[in-house]
């Protein structure tokens, strides 16, 4: 089914993986375990997780008991932080074209795109990993 809202696969992987890691009571979790849980490519996930390490949202531990852990409490990490770590700054935009052909006031879609982007940004900013972890655990 077509959908107007598209979030990149890398951003979606990051949000899901960090949500899964929010319940790390048993210590570090491997990329293999996360990939199995979500039935995704471990190679692609590993690249995303390394990006999260690079921006400081995760710590990577090597060795037989290694894996990934959050660097901060889940309630202090928002989906917006994760999204921006992958995509760069979220700037609500009012045009779907790469170069705007109107001033925004006379757009064929009106202010729909700007309003939708503004609402998405607000929702990502208010949603923490605690909420994501709860949803992931309820679907096990």
C-alpha cells in the first residue's frame, strides 16, 4: 500500500535497534541478536549501529560477552536524536521538489507538507526509547 511518509531504512533500523537495546538488563546485545529479532540484514544493521557509536548514542564492547549498550538512560534518548544522527538536521520543509517552484503560499498542496513535517518532528522529539521499548516488548 502506498504511503506518503517515508523514513529511510537506516533511520528505521536505528530506531528499532535502540528501542530493543533500551531493555538491556542482561548486558550488551549483539548485532546478530538484533538482526534476528527484526529479521533484517546483519551487515546493514552493523553499519547503522557503528554510526550510533560514532555519534555517542551507543557503546560497543568487544569480546565473547560483547555487543552494544546505550550510553544514556532510555528516557533521555529521543527518536529525533536517532533520526538526526542518521539523516542530519531535521528541517521541516514545505516543498516536495528539490528546488521550490513557488513561494509556499500558493503551493498546490497548500501548507500540508510543512504541517506534516512539523507534526512529525514534534512527535519524534517527544518520543523516547522507553516508549519504543514498550512497544517492541509488547509485540514479542
